[in-house]
C-alpha cells in the first residue's frame, strides 16, 4: 500500500473513531446532564407540593391539581407506604397499587430527606425518573418518563453524527491533497535511500522543500556525504592495514568468533601453503597440532606463547592472541633461516676448533719433545720445522678468518678501479709457479682480446685469482691449470680450470661454504684452510658479481667468476 493510501486510510480511521467517541461520550454526558437537571427540577416541584399538603387537604385532589399544573406525575404516599393520591390513577386503580414503602427513592428519602431513582415502572409501563421528598404526612413523589430525555439525546447524537460525517468528507479531501504533496517527495527520498544502501554514494536528493520533508532531504544529503567520507576513510585504513600486514615477515591469520578465516597475508599463505580465497573455514588450514592448538586457544579467549612447529619442511614459531570482540589472531614466523644460521654457527665453531686443534696438538707435542736435551740435532731441526709449518698453517687460518669476518660484517668496501687482467694473472702465476713446477703442472693464461680489463678492487681481484689458482694447483696431480677470460653482456667471466681429481655433483653446491671439504684428510694434507672459496664468493658478491662451478670426477674442475667489465 502506498503512502498516500495509508494516509487516507489512517485519516479515515482516526476521524471515524473521533466521531464515534464524540457520539458515545457526548450522548452519555448529555443524558447524565439532562437527568441531573430534571432531578433538580423535580425536587423543587416536590418541595412546592409539600408546602400545599397540609392536614385536612384532600391528597387525591392535590395530586391531580399539581400534576395538571406541572405536567409531571405527582404521587402522595402516607407514612405506611400507601398511595393516597396519584395524578394518573383514580381511587379504584390506586387501591391496586403496591405498597411503596420499599421503593428505592422512598427508602432514600426516609433516610436522607430526599431520594431519587431511575427505573422501570410497572404501573406506567416505561422508564421513569422518580424524586421523593419526605413529608410529615408521608412522602411527596414527583416523576416523569425518560422517553423525552432519550429523544433529546438521540437528536443530539444525530446532529453530532451528521456533523462528523461532514467533517469526515472534508478531512478526506484535505488528507488526499496532503498525502499527494507528502508522498511524492517521500517516494523520492525512499529511492535515494535505497540507492545509497545499494552502494551508490553519489546519489543525492534533488528535493528542496520547506518543513520536515526538506529537513529530511537535507539530513539525507549530509548523511550520504558523511557516509562517503567515512567509507573512503575505511578503505584507506583497510589499504594501510593490508600494506602493513603484507610488509611483515610474519604470517598473520585473523579469525572471527565462529573460527572462519577473515584475513590472511601473503606471507602466511606462503608458509601454510593456502591459496583458498577469503573467507574460508579454519579446517582448510594445515592440520598441524601446534597450529590447531593455537587457534582453539585464541577462540577460547586464551593467549598462546610462541611454540615451534614443522610445516612444509619449514621450522615456524606459532603464537596466538584472542580479540576483544571475539575471534583471534595467529602469527606464524619462519625460523628456518635462523635455525640454519644457528646450525652454521655451531658447525663453524666446531670446524674452527677442529682446524686449530690439529696444528696446536702438533706444536704442543713437538715443543714438549724439544724439552728433552738428548734429542739429536737433525731430529731437533725437523721438529722445529714441523712446529714452524703448523704455526704458519694456524696463521693462515686466522688471517683467512679475519678477512672473511671483515668482508661479511661490512667493514670492507671495494675500492673499484680499472684493472688489467693480464698483469694480475702474470703476478699470480709468478707467485704460484714454484708449487706448480713441483708437480710438473703447466700454468696457462688465455686472456681474450675483448676481455682484458675489469672494474674491481685491485687487491680483492688479486686475492680472488690467487685463491682460485692455488686451489687448482693444490688438487691437480698432473696436467695444467688454465685461466681464461670471456666477454658477455653481463660483464667479464674469469674461468679457472684444472685437470685435477674433480668434485662429485652432490658436493658442488656446498664447496663455497666455510671449512667445507670434499675430502677433509686430503685437503689438510695439501695445506688448505677450507676458507679460500668462501672468501672468493664474498669478494665477488661485494662487486655485484656471480660465481659458478662445474666439475667431473677424474676430469677436473672449472670455477667461473663474473665481474663488471
């Protein structure tokens, strides 16, 4: 039903209810007022008749004369309740009347001096209004039929009803005009409100009307503007929160009070292996006991401290916290790299201890032996030489560790310059030539014409080539060690190849780790510290380059270094 029809129907109901109420209430009050006035009038008439009723007066004649004069029914009753005079009944009919001593108006008059009642009269055959006055000779009662009063009330009610119907017609006409003038702008406001609720925040009411409807249109206009502003602010906050969550290294999972995942950042998706779009039930998360326990605790309102778990071959720390509005937040932190670094640190300490323990043991043992004065001179000289060799080895280990520490800590920065590759290669080969000649190895330099210079730190470049050529000579029994250069779009590649023992494929990814040896006993016998390739890798990384390795067991190894050209 439209607004106009509802207004018309409502007005019709209201006017009809008012008319009915006026008819009923006014009729009842009018009847009560008429009865009260007639009761007072009958009491005055009774008092006048009582003054004329004296001892010796004929009550029959007095009743008829007073009744004719006043137009009321006048009844005179003696003290015993016997009717001794009645304006409407003669002597014969009066003798058939009942005793009136117990009539309500007579009982009240006897007790209070004046009594009144309204009731049906059996003798008169209709409703009568009686007013009785106590008298020394009995009681004077004056009455009249209420038919006249009822006709007056009904006439007044008819007049009120006709007036109400005329008012109803006028009200309907005015309401129809009012409803049409109100319903049209209200319908427009309704359409605008529906559009805003549907998300069209650019819709505005075009209405400009006075009064409450105009105020409503203005309020709706302001509400739409404030809603658009707040929605923009919420979107900005959501974008900011999303950016913050996505920038975290921790995985964040937010759940509502029903346990549904309502927010998850990409880090958490990566760690948990989840790609389901939001929202989704928590049952789709990995079925890890630690993760499930953290989720259940958060939903139950308890905070869970960080606990480690293994998910998809990663070590993660899982913690949770409940939300005040229900639900909870679960954090997942990847500890894989940290645990790997801890393992590397432990291995490093163990390796350093092991590498230093062997020469220290030798130094300590031969030093104790030298305390014996009876050792021959040639043995004493051999023991001293062994002590010197082991001390030199420890010195090289310490120097390499200091170099590696300085490079890794960022305390060293390359001082880049244009370096001639051929000159550095000649210097390195000259220094290593004695060791190569002892093994009858050929040192071959093959510097390409288009790859004769690199932009590197000269000292670092010399150390890179020295370590690579020394390693090649150390692990090559026969053949040659070749240093080549080649130019590419990325820069200059320096390849150091040997014809040595080679490296098995499972060891290649780890040869640049500190103290990693394919054959630990052989490496120590050759005098290596196990740190050369690690230093080379860090020096190359510091120049923004790259290092690669290829090898075949029994056929030799090639270490390739890319440096800026």
